[in-house]
């Protein structure tokens, strides 16, 4: 564990990204497969991000944000 809560802050950010991604996808009545196709990424990648099993690279976040028609910052930051 890193000092200063770095590790914990990273884990919390991942959780929020996954929850937010799933909520935005569901608000648009999209399946994970639909979002993956729109974003040009794999369905398994969408699934892993939503379940917080992986932390997406910024390029992936941009692709997902474009597909969902939101600003990438809205996907990453807290509400």
C-alpha cells in the first residue's frame, strides 16, 4: 500500500468509473455489446471496466465518452 492513500484513491476512482459507465450505458438503453461496437472496443473490455476489474486507459475512456456522447471528464470525475 502506498502512503498518502494513493492506492485507496485509485481503487475508489475505478469503482466510480465502472458505476458511472454502467449507468450512462443503461440510460441510453445500450447493451454492453452495443456500447463496445460504438466505441470500437471489445465487449469484454466494457464488462471488465463496469465490474471494476480493470482500470481503462485514457484512450479507452475517450472512446467510451464519444460513444455515449459525454465529455470524458464527466465519465471520470465524481458528480
